[in-house]
C-alpha cells in the first residue's frame, strides 16, 4: 500500500484508512429491499476481510488531501511507500 500519492505538479494525497464495501450492493434495485441471500457481501467476506475492525470486506482505500490543486487527464501519478 502507498502512503502518499503526488498527482501532477502539486496535488499530494496521504493514506487515511481502508474503506469497506457499503451495504448498498445488497439492495434489490427493483424493490429497495435487502436481498435475502446476503450476496454479494457473503461471498466478498470469504476473501476480502483483511481488516477485521471494519464492518465489511475491504473495497478500497481512503486518502486525505495534503495539498490541493488541479488534476488533469494525463497528469503523471507518483506513489511513495
């Protein structure tokens, strides 16, 4: 995992915490009710529970902004551990 990202010449992001998958993936879009079988969370929990303190399987990482700026398509991205 990378602790810092620099995008373009100015924008710098820092690692904040892992982000778990939200429960909205379990909602039937036609009825608005939770699916009875608990999928896809049930399957995701079998191999994505790398952070036991969170309520669900890890989906991504959250980053905070250290230095604001403009990000453009084609900007180079640098990662630091």
